[in-house]
C-alpha cells in the first residue's frame, strides 16, 4: 500500500474540524485525521507493506522547465522560500508533526529531492512484484492502474471509509480509457489544477474519443499530420498548433518510474519503532484516541 501522503493530510485537514487541538491550543486536525485514515486503511485492506510517500519537491524544476505554468497557481503569494507551495497557515505546522509521528511509529516515509510523491509511487509500483494499492485523491495516478499486475487506486470519495477502488473497468466506465492510456488522455485534455493548458478545443470526452480512435497520443498526432485522416479541419489545426505543448506534456504528465530511492524497510510495523518518542509526541500534541486506534489496528485489532 502506497500513500500519497500530502493528498491524504490535505483531505484530513479540510474534513476534520479545526477544533481538535493540542493541549497548548494548536490545531492537530490534519495529524489526527491522517492517523484515523491510516488506521481505517490498515483495518480494511491489511497490507503487508505500507509506505508514506512524500513530496520532497512538490513542483520539480525539470517539469517547470518543460511547462512553466506547471502548478504556478499554487505558489504562495508571499513565500518565505522561493517556490514555496501555498499551504493553509494552520496546516503547515502540522506537517512536521505528521512526519515525526510516522517515524516514531516505524511507518516507512519516503521522499526524494527533485521528485513529487507521485514519482516515488510510480517507481515503487514499477518495482513491485506483488499487488499494489495506491491511496490518493489525485486522478493523475490513475495512469498506474494495471489489472494484469494487480495495481489499483483506492480513491477517497468523502473519507477513506467510503473509498472507491479504481481498476481498468472503473476507468473505462468513467473516462473511456484504461490505465495505460490515461496519461495520453490527460495530456490532451490538460488540467487547470496543475497548470496544464491541454490542446485548444479538446476536453475529456474528445480526448478519450481520439485515443480510442487512434490508439495513443502518437497515433493522434500522426492523424493530425496526415491530410487523409478523418479529423475535422478545426481539430487538425488545434492539434498541429498544440505541437509544442504536446512535445513536452507527456514527460510532465507521466510519473517517473526511475526515481533513485533510498534504502528503507516497507514492512508495516505491529508495534512502535520508538515508543518513548511516540509517547512524548502523543502527550505534546494530544493525539489521544486517533493514535490509540492506529496502534490497536497495527497490533492486529479492529476499530
């Protein structure tokens, strides 16, 4: 099980009341919400291995060099550090606490400089011999769905308790493409939330239809270059004018599969790695029932 950790703690932050506070009065809703998410996931799915994948670089320069608008709208208006992501004021201080708690629990936490969590997830998925469940609220990772290898996405609808398991059948029903074709469709469609313009006049349904008709993005581009193809003049023109974007978009949209990962132990712990540190964190931040529930589930119990 691979967690898109930032996706989950953002959901926890916005889904759990900020009235949950530490003894000193600081909000801990994202911390406690994430712990509850993990407890529910472990209980429902019982993974042998679990990795909390982190954004060591949420907006890698190599992606920005290819498409300068990549995630620009998420940049903080007045960042303390150049290129800093805009994060709610009461969430930012909770992220280091999340990291400390995961480390004390002994849950593997992996981030690699120059790469997003998506890239870590992609690389771990590519290396895995067994079934993989990717937990994320980010549609970009649908590109990794692969029935033959047992790769599915657990997609939280409201919370992880009402998550949808996304396989190729689910993708075909909703988008008209499977996991292998999803990145090509996404490149054509674009994604305003990631600053990807897409090709003018091509939305999600049209992108899927083009992939269905011509096989993949290369086939679509070949059809645009072929005067004998059945593309409408307007669509052909838009695809040809979008060539500079389409030259680089696939590299930006597709997750990396070759991230240089550090050594780590992905085995899901049954007891805390550092009980004393965890006890201190629990007292300092008032983690209460959320931590107790997760510890119970890790030990084989139920919620």
